[in-house]
C-alpha cells in the first residue's frame, strides 16, 4: 500500500480526495491493489482522470456501492 500511496501522490494532477478514494478502493482486496499498481507502472504519465477511469471500469468497482446501499 505504501508504494501505491507514493505513486498516487506523485500523479501530475493529484489531489487529496483522489488519493483517498483510490487507496480505499485498493485496500479492500489484494487483487485491486495489484491491478492498480500495475496500471500505474505501465502508464507512468497517467493523470488522475485516467486512473479513475481505469478503476471505474473494473468489474468489482460497484461491489462497494451495492453493499453500502443494501445495508
């Protein structure tokens, strides 16, 4: 998780809520963390919007929202 936070904080147009949201998403499952780190390593010039789009397109992206609305 430290590496992810390091990379998120160095995105060209980073901001607090972006870093916080991506970290919360990634901490739920190891696969999420690995996929996100892999994406960032393979796309070093990615902007926050590129990373958000990547995460939003993941199959499990809506799992958290569905869980929250059911509770």
